[in-house]
C-alpha cells in the first residue's frame, strides 16, 4: 500500500473535500513531504514546533506549514512557501505534488479556531537535500518511517491535561520525546485511509478518454 506507484495513483484519483468559507475566514496549508530511501519504506517529514506561548500548537509534532498570505496565489503555494521558510526545503525545485487531502477545521484545546487547513502531499525527488531550520519556528525536523505508523505499532493513548481539560486522545508515539497527536494525527490517519480504503464513484476524479 505504501509503494510510490500506489500512493501516487490513489492521490491522483481522489477528489478532496474542500471547505469553502467567507473571504475573511483564515486558511492555512501544510506539506506532508514523502521520500523513498527504499521502494517499500517511505518516510514523512515532521517538525517539532518551537516553544511559543502565543502559538496554540507550541511544541507539537507537525507538518511544515502555516497561514495563507495575500501574495501566495494558492494554498499549494502557501504550503510550499512555508516549507521553504521553516525547513529550507524548496518543493518547487525538489518536490512533486502528489495530491491534496480533505481540508480540516483546526482545533486547539478542544475548541474550534475558525482556521481551515489544506494538507498537500508532496514527493521529494532528491534524497540528499539538506534541511535548514528556522530556529524561531522549528525546534527540530525528523524523517519518520511511515510503515510502523500505518501498521499500528506506534499507536498509543495520549493524555492531554490543561486547566479544566483532561482528555485521552489517540496518538502515534514515535519515542519518549516525540508524540504525534491532534491535528497531525488526524491528517496522517486520513492519509492512510485514502490510500487503503476502496474508492467510491463520488470520490474519483474523472479521467479523460
């Protein structure tokens, strides 16, 4: 299921759910960047966000990305620009867009934020591209094998406690220091469903004959 031809085909044929909102509604985009050091063992790029009391996702494991700016032109461009700014990876030069996942409504501390996030999946063509982190935004960047996440090996409950909140949430525990939960867990889970689940007629983008 994780081989490049299969992932490429499924994402190319999938019609994503795009959430429309008023012009003033904030949008953001993230890049799920895949690389294939081995044909059957893809990795995905994750960052750990820098600690910032103003950031509702401070310190979280996440995809590179951020809010749309006026000059971006498209949310795909937003994802590419933010990835270049945060980790120094030029997706327009070294990446290939494989597809877009369903938009998600961002939640922070169990509350809706009003922000819509568009996740884009890119394939990194070059394996030896050096990352350059923006220290004010990114504490670290790691390439994470997808297969242990997909097969459930890293599934673990995550306890979130803050003030009046005490929640047990699903997560992927990469190690003792890195836990993927919340928005990024939702998007990774959605990616796995997209490449594994049967396609319905409504989901498939029509192909020209």
